[in-house]
């Protein structure tokens, strides 16, 4: 009999727990306020390109220069690459004769490996702007097939944080 | 014989119980009663109260200040800061939760709270007897801390109230909080707009304000 009563009591307690009895605990929270976090900005902008001559009127063996100023307008210094693409009817698919980017100069420094790379400081820093010069050459071996053809130079400046 | 006696007893008990349950509306009982009071028994609940202080500057100045810490960018980690957690109540506790309330900067047009998805937070308890020993508590994005009730953590050291003397002596602990803007692939900046691409550039130029909270809980006996 005693065992039965004990069992019933145990069952009752377990049932109460299972039914969702909750336990109160004391807690306290304290706050450290007004922490601030800011991220920088990284922006490169190109200025207006200037062609030294009419690039659409090239003749074999001639080199034209396109000058493009670039500026850093963000708050972070950056590294950038100059990627060039030539398209248009003048690109006949003849590797030896098609016009090509023959050289890139940045701030009067010849960049011997392409794509050219350089860096800029943040806006207001010591070196926030560059002048990028892109030399386009129509090889002297280009024949009459290139006469009257036109091409487009596309330049992309890809900037990454330092 | 024994069975019959047991049955009779059971029936008797059942009848008595039924009478009691069916209620006072039908049966009334006259009983002599007496009572005695033991006066002046006093009960008082303890208080659980914690306080925090900037371990570097004292008082409760913010741990992280953008104007002096400088700008964040992927790959930059801010120097770790310590937050002192003090027991100013009468009950011992352990750390049980962390939370953050996030606010936009009124000077920026963007939703600065997005930045919380790009900040990785690591929290350690510094061992009271050997503060160079970092006891790991939690790590995750700051945005995880901003959900309702924050995150639960299992504090390691018990922080005793100041009234307990002379031992145990741990009456305050220091939390080391490290915050970085990750650039690695393990903890990439979150794709917060869900377009399937990393949105690293979306984190540019943001100014987030965060209130960092810690919760302590009484020891469960």
C-alpha cells in the first residue's frame, strides 16, 4: 500500500513537471552603450579621356595615345589595375596585324607588365590622382584590309582596398 | 480474508473521499480548531545585480569609438577591449547571455545596421587569477546578438557578491571583446539581401551604433 502511494506521488510530480512547470531564476542585465563602428569607402573615378589625335584615322605603323585621369574619391587608399579591350571592325582577328595596346604609362612611368597596376591614396591624401596614358599601335604590317575600319577602346579601372 | 478486509477498507476510504468531494454544500462538519502564530519569521529574497565598466577608461564609457578606432574594412580587426563585469547585488551569478541593440546613424542615408552582419565578435572571460588566460565564451556575427533576448552563453567563472568575505574572491570578471571585419571565406561578409552574392561593397560608408549588453543569472542549486 505504501509503495502504491509513493508511486502515485511520484507519478503526480513527474506529470506536473512534464505538463510544463516553469522555474523562476533571477537575472540581471547591464549595458555598455554607444559603441560606434564605421566603415571606409573605396571609390575610383575616371575623368574625361583625351585623345592626342583622331584615333579613328590611324595608318599602319602609327601609335595614338589616349589619356585618362583617374581619381580616388573614397576614404580608403586603393590599388587598381587598368584593363583594356579593343573591339570594332578594325579587329580582323589577325594577331600580328590588328591594333594593339602597345604600352601603358601612369604618371609618366612606363608599366612594362600588363595589365598595368598602380595605387592611389584616399581622397585628400598624398596621391589621390593619376594620369593613365594608353598607347594604341596599328602595326606597320597592317595591309589594305584595315582601311576605313573603326575600333573602340574600352578601359576598366578595377580598384581594391590595400 | 486479507483481501476482503482490504476491499472493505478501500470502500470505506472511497465513501469518505466521495463525501468530502461532493462537498460542503451538503454536509457540514463542526470542528474544534485552534491556531498559534509564530511571529517575526522574516524572509527576504536576495538581489542579483551586475554592473559593467569599461576596463580601459573606467566608468561605463563605450568600448569602441569609431572616431578614434578608425575606419573598418574587410580584413581589419579592432584591438580587443575589456569590459569589467561587477557583482553589485547579494547573490552570486554566472554570465548567461549577450545582446546588442543596434541603431542607425542619423547622418547616413543607408541602413547602418546592415554592418552588424559584417562584424565578427569574439567574447572571452579573462581568468580572474590569471588574466592572460582567455576562456572562450562565444563568437558570431554582431547581428546574432541583436535578436530578441540576444544569445545564451555558459559563463565559466562565478562572480560572487561583495558581501562575501574573505573568500571566494572573484567578485568581478573582465570580458575580452574582439571585433573584426572578416575577409576570409570561413566567415564571409553576409549576403544580407539574399541575392546569392557576397555584398562586400554594400558595407562601405556605414556608421553603426551598438549598445552591448551582458546578462548574469543566479546559480541553479
